């Protein structure tokens, strides 16, 4: 084991004290500017992205992009979102993939859009090397410390846990990460939003939560609409999970509408709706091509009688700490 890895594991061990630290604001929703009452969250899109870079963990650094340029590029899109009637945005970019809570706070204050950031990690090949060496308990201690103490010099607190799962049966590494997320949720009350494209995987993740003693109501199946078998959506929902349809875009709206309507009949209080739009692509000129955030609230939500439930009531319940 290298000295670097040994040092990182020592950090994990020291962070174990965070498991006994003061809990995040139970019953509240944690944004980058502070906790708020769920009733004040307003219309919300989960998940979306403001900045992402897929360059590998060995090259991730805030020095690879100009924060001021990213701020200037993304601010108009948030203002358009606010003008479209959306008050809050759940930013799902995790650590080692471009998470920048300080930038998110600047954008939130400038746009008047409430932003929720996360603790957690993505999946291979975007995991830090020490993810393989650390135990689930050590990783959970690291994430719990972020939840209780905050991230970076500004101590900005995350409002949920973001992970991702491989396709098919959970491999040992991913099972360990899901376990770490469950342990973190148990310690903090934060919801777990998991990038998962197959139903068999989502059901196995729920098994892990049950083993740790975390209610399925804290699990958000991100990208559930990528699984073509809607019966698996209903099976996960029957166990208490949130089902998130977030691949809705203008090109597929007519095809996605029946899926949403069918889900509304079966699980109206466990359905989340979004479009996974954005984002500033680090490494591309001026951040590359941005998918606007305001399409869904302006064009798709009006086609749904239950838009108020999907965009207001359900996100407020899903992201409430201790829910």
C-alpha cells in the first residue's frame, strides 16, 4: 500500500468520529445556501447538472477550468429556469466528476434558484483509487463528515447522497459503495440517489439498504425510465422506493408521456420527473453545447394534470432529511 493511500485511509479512520457528530437538520432540505423548510422548496427538477468533466480521477482538479467562465455560461440557463417557474434544482454531479459546491453557491445566489448538492461517488472508471481499499464503513465516515461538517473551505453541506451502479448484478465494489451510502443515510438521514439503468440492479440495491436497516423510502432510482420493463419500476416502488423518470427530452416526449401517465396511476406519490439536462462540459470550448433546463417545465409539464404533485410535493418529500 502506498504512503498516499495509507494517508487517505487514516483520514477515513479519523472521519469515523463524524458518525457520532451532530445530525444534519432533520426534517429540513439542505441547499448550498443552508437548510430550508420543505414547504419552501417550490417547483423542483431532480436531477440536473451544471458542470461535469469525464477525464478520470487522476486529472480532476478545479484548476482545469475557469470558474468565472463556467459561472457566466450557466447563469443565463438558471435564470431561464427560474422564469419558467422552477425554484429549485438538484445538482447530481458527484465528487471526482466535477462537483463544485462553491460554484453552485455563487450560481444559486445570482439566479435565485435553490440548488442542492451531494456527497458520494460515481462508478468505474471515475472512482478514486482508494475506493477499492477503503471499507464501506470508512467511505461512509468520509461522506458522513461532509454531511455533518460541510464540503471545502466554505463548509457547504450536501443535501443527498449520489452514487451510481454498474449494469446487471452488483459487483463487489459497487455493493460496497451501496453499503457505504446506506450507512451514510442511516447516520445522517440523507436520501440516496443512485444512477441505475437496470431494474435487477435497483432491486439488489434495495436489498442492501434493507440489510443495513435503511428504509427504501430514502432510495431514489435515478434513470428508472432507462429500464424498459415498467413492472420492475412498480416492484421497486412497492418496496417504498422513489421512481425517477428523468430522460425526458423534446425528441422522446411523445414516447415518454404514456410511461409517465401509467406510473401516475400506480405510484403518484413516489414519482419524480426531470430531464437530466445541462451542462458545462469542462475541456470543450466555452463549455460546449448546453441542453436548456427550461424545456420540461415549459413544454412537458403542462401536459400533465399532476404536474404540481410531481414537481412540488414529491421532491419536497424525497429530499427531506430523515424522510
